[in-house]
C-alpha cells in the first residue's frame, strides 16, 4: 500500500491537546491519531450552508488619507490604540482566516464603552458597513461607524472566549483567550480584567442552527479589512482571537495589521449625521454625579506586555496517510478554506474530530 506525506503545522497549545489525546489512549501517536480522525470524522462541510454575501463595493471611498501609524499584532496578543474623532482605524488580514476581537472605550470616560447588546438590537447579528458601534446605557451614543468591510462576516452573538472555557471544556490550565488578551492589552491604560466587555467579533462567521448559534470556518484572505471611523475620541483594543482549536480562525493563529489614518473628506461624508437625544445621559445628569475614579485613559509609560503562552510558534510534523485516507481527506470539502494545503485540511479534521468526540 502506498502512502502520502502531509506536513502538519501545530503550535504549542495544539500539540498539548494532541499529547493529551495520546495519553488518554485515543491513539499511540500523532500518526495514528491523524489516521483515526480521517477515518472517523464523517461530517465534512455542510453543503446546505448559504453562500457568503457578496463583498461590498468600497471603491467609492477616497484613498487620500494620511497614514498616522501602522502596527502588527502577533498571535496571542492585542494592543490598545488611541483613535481620535475623525480618524480611521483599519484592521487587516495578513495571511487570511483570522478572527479579531474588538473592544473600545471613550478615551475620556472609560465607563462609556461599546455595548454589543445595543449594537445587536439596532443592527442585527452581523453588523457591517453603514452600521454603528453604540455605547451602553445610559450614554447610548454612536462611538464608531463601520466605514468599509471587504468580507462582511462580523458577529455580535458570541461572547469572548476565556481562560475558564479552555480549562472547563478543553482541559487547558493556560491557553490564549480573548478575555485575558484584552485584559493585558488594556492594562497599558490602567484598565482591569473587570473592564473587559463583550467584543465585536470581526471576520467571524456565525449562523443560527435550530435555537442555537454556531461558529463556522471563514474565507477571509490576505488584504481583507474592516475600517471604523471614530465619532469620538476612543481607546480601541483589537486582539488576535486566541481560539486555535476551534473553527473560529480555521484552527490556526495568524497576525493582524492595524493602521490609523486621518479620514479623508470622502470618508467623513459617508457617515450620516446621528441625532442627539435628551435620554443620552452623561454623569453630570446622574443623581449621584460624584465619580469615584479618574475617567481619562492615560498610557502607562512603564507598561511591558505579558501575554499568555506567547510567542505562538508553529512547528511542522510529517504525517503519512495511505492513498485511500488521502482521498477521504480530499472528499471532506475543505478546499474552499485551504486551497491545496492538505496540512491545513488535516489539522482541521483532527481538531474537528476531537470536538465531536469530547464535546459532542
């Protein structure tokens, strides 16, 4: 029987989960585990899923902007950015297929922050161009405007992943997760883990199945981006979602590029005016107007980031599949996400098999 060699790229967290499978007796080694996953994972990719919406036309937006800063955020990390009113924040795919969690705060009053519930109520489960990010009651103001989106796959249904999720469901004592990444990134501005709020999940494909939500694989490519126009001075905190053993980012963590621009006149003209209401209350109108802590967010010059399990490093492992197993792998319909990368397909199948076996 002839066999085919497939290069499987795994980071240290993924390798830990596989080692645990082997210690539990699921297989003698990675080779056997991969072969078992291919044999037993019968789901493939559902063919009834609706096609993704057409990419929006962003050609009308002016490119005559001034680039103010550019930053690369690496897997397992995030970064807090001051984005002033009239500036554009772009979050861009570097390799493709990476989810980004996004929080933002009023730069001068951290108690005013993006409220996913309000945004979801006004704009539905998948906000996109033409929608706003709204702050929580009692402020309820438009904080940012979604200016452009080349993928149109954003989610406000699922909460951020957390350390407890990975311990309770997956058995990890330490694992990259969006709550801890957000906490660490915004610590630079004196904010605590309690100040993290539900995130706007960018490049995240979700759908309703029965009475529950479901996360699916994504098809974003290198160069795809989402842009926000700041309608007030904000502290914007994007992070590279830490979910490497779920479909969220196609079972691999990749960097994201962050740019801040001065908005062009065309950018400013796109966002419609937002009405002001008396019910958009500020602390000056509260029955208890005394604020117990400093409200402006100021950078800690001594801050040194300390993210969990970073740097994330992938290592290649050779796995042999028989011709029949390789044919089965090819039949699962994963080409639409990974092209001809059989290693990425096999990684997907291994962790999808684990999810089915241990989480049901």
